[in-house]
C-alpha cells in the first residue's frame, strides 16, 4: 500500500540504501539548560496532523505487509537451512549451532540496530536493511553454486560455517526492520490503539511461521537447497522494490536524539534505566526466551523424527496458526488494563504447555501443544511493546527496543548451545538405552524421542516457577502502577501524538 507524501517541503521522501543513512543524518541535539539530557524533546520531528488517523493506519498496514514479506523470506531461508542440514547430517548439534548462532548474532547486533533506528529516519533504516539482506542472500546463492555440496555439509570444513554465516547475517540484519516497525507504531497509531496494532504485528509473525514452515519443508524436499536460495533472492528483491514506494510524511525528519556512534550501549542502558522498572520488564520478557532456546535446538529434530520433512513443514504450519489466533485476539480485545499481568499469565501457561506437549510421542499432542504455545507468544511480545511505547519517549525507543531484543535474544542461544550437545551425547542416548527407557516410561511413555521430551518437561517447569515468582516482586507492582498512571494521563490529555516527554 502506497501513501504518497503531500507536497509539503517538511516531508521530503528519504533516499534509499546506504545513501539514505547519510542523507538523513542524525540531528545534533541543541544544548539544554533545564538539567535534562539534550535533544530528548523534539516535537517538530513528528507531525501527526499531516494526515488523518485512518490514513496513517493505511500507511502502517503497508509497512506491516512489506515487513511481513521480508520476515517470511528471511525465515524461509533460515528454516530451509536448518531442515537441509539436519536431514543431510542427522546431527542436532548442527541445528543447535545454527539456531543459537542466529539468536546470538541478534543479541550482539541489536543495540547497534536500535541506535541506528534512533538516529535516522525509520524508512531509511528499513530500506538499508532490505538492501543489505538482498546482497547477502545473493552472495549465499553464488557460494552454493560454486561450492561442492559435500564441502558445504562437512562441519570440519570452513565452507559450512561461511555459508551458514552469510545466510544468518542477512536474516539478522533484516531484523533491524522489526525494531523500526515498533517505532512506527508510536508514530502512526493512536495511543489507545497501539496494543491492538501490536496484536496485528503478532498476526503477521504467525503468518510468517505458517508460510515459512510449509514453503521451507516443501522447498527442501522437492526443489533442493539451491532453488530455495533462488526463491529467497527473488522475494527479497520484491520486498525491497515495494519498500521504495512507501512514504511516511509524519516523520518530518530524524528525531533529535542523544544517541551517539553506531553502538550506543551507554545511551541504551541509560534509556532503559531512566524509566523505573523498565529493566525488570525486559527481564520478565526473557522468561519465554529461556524455553525458546530449548525449542530452537530440539523442536525441529523432534518433529522430523515424527514426520517426513515435507509433512513436518505443513504440520508446523498448522500449529503456527495459533500465532494468528493470538494476534487476532489482541487486535480485537487488546491486552487489558495491565499488559504486564497479561504477559506473566501467558508465560505461565506457556510453561505448562511446554511441560506436557511431549509427555507421549503422539503427533496430535505435539501439534496441539505447538498451536497453544503460538497462541500465547503474541501476548508476551505485544505486552512488552505496548508498555515501552507508552512509557518511553520516541527519541529513545529504538535503543530501548534494541536493548530489549539483545538482552532477550541472549537467553535463547545460551540454552540452545548448552542443550544441543547435552541432548546429543547424554540425554538422548540415555533415554534410548534399555535402562533409561524403562525409567522414563511411566512419566514420558515409550518412543525414540523420549530424551527430547524430558528436556521439554524440565524447561517448562522452570518457566512456570520463574513467572510465578515474578508476580511477587515489588517491581511488578511498580511497573504496573507506572503504566496505569501514563495511560490515565494520556486519556486525560486526549493526546494522539507520540510521547515526547523526557
């Protein structure tokens, strides 16, 4: 969807690619004499009076749809790489390394991504990320064409790691767009509708999982990895070209900010600590990432033991429809008066699901568990985004979202890197031995994947305990009270402009 900018000189469109970042250089904040950090109040950077809320919502829909296509493409190639490597090697360490490396790269780069989002115009950042991802996917295709397959699948050779890293870097940089997307919610959507908009983001993520898992399984099974890379390049090109047609005139210029350099860790931490209890909120959000690392390492191997690759992709897509259901529920009803409470309740239920959905090696139980888990994920993500969009000034939101992504993403690779070799060398062989099988049978039943089921059970129980303890903390009460006060203030002011208070 294309919303053309009006003829106003205040809303000139941004150029594309790396040139866009130079053209939309960060605004140098003017000194302040009121004791506050410079450049934290910049009402002239965003003008929501340019168009009506309905027009802004249509622009957001266009940006959301474009981001959906980009996310689908990046995940499609990443999923396909994971399927392909496991099917060719039958090694869960390889899949654990791929998944863990992806999340680790996100953790290491997200603060830089957030800094860029704060310093430059949001569409310029999105265009740069799209162009960079396209280059990396093309490079992966060239490498696959020129390198013998046996070399690419040999974990002792550098080619496997280089090929994997090229694809993962392209997919990781694409995530810069997701940080920028969260800030466009603040710019384009009314405060009382942001939870609903974040729910729509969850729906898009669900669609990504559905389409990705189906296409990746079918693509690897029927076309092979080479043609899969070609499809990814074509789709990335389409997303990049469409992004060039989008306009967001409300973003008059880059918001004046106190962000410095390309990796403003100090500023990111200061932005988080400036809001009482915000760091604790980020800690709460990592609860679901703990079990996410376990899933990352072991969910695909478990599914590929139950189903052929072509069927597993479709089965996972069926489970991932829960994402759309969860996002639709939020889009319709919101998150209630206390999103943090909603988040923790969702985490508790996620822990219960993770503990029981592999108690028996039943395909229907596994799919039902995936579906329920996916229903809950949008509630956790949307709750965090809604709180940050309410209590953090726009000028700092990029770094706060980037810091949150870095902190939360770090939990998954830690568990993935730890659990993959432990499962491969100890838990799975123990569970498949005569002694281990007999000991686990009363609790987990019988089957070839009882070792993975044991890991899921323990991870789910830890998740439940962590979320229950979070309810008892003073920080939970403080963050809940702060959000309620901000919501009441916005309602009293009747303001529809993004928050700019320092």
